[in-house]
């Protein structure tokens, strides 16, 4: 199995959570939202999209997703959006007893997928 096949398998096995920072980049993430939703659908990946308006809201939503056992987290936004998700995921992993997230895949538009093994 190739890395891309393994990744797609992980994404299909669980619900993907996509955090959309609606104010990042002048709202560009919201502009691309429909296209990204269709992309997930084309790969038969079930994705839940969570639109946020602040780093604090994203961190809270990410913490909830991690505590619910979500294995794949994406962020649509800029560097600050990624940082908020990564910091929360890494803190959440150690606090909850789960291992910290070990993989980060960069996806356009400036999006990130974090997965656990």
C-alpha cells in the first residue's frame, strides 16, 4: 500500500473534521469551501465542516473533536489557523492520554491535515 492509499484509507474510515477560519485571508477559506467540500465528496470521504471566527473558537472546537476521538483534522485558513489547530492537537494528545498527532500533510489552499496512526 502506498502512502497516499494509506492516507485515503484513514480518511475514509473515520469522519474528517475540517476547521474553516472564516476571517483568514480576507475570507478566502470561505470562498473555497464549496470546492473543498466537493473534493472530499469526490474521494468518498465524509467530512464535517466547522466554521470558526476566531482562534479561541477553533481551539475549543478542535479540543472537542480530539476528545471525541477524531483521527483526521484539517484546517482551512492561514498560518495562524494551522498554529491554533496544531497547538491544540498536540496539547490535546498529551492531556487526553492519546499519543500526539504524528503526521501533517499540507494541502491547498493553505490547509493542513493532521492524523494519528
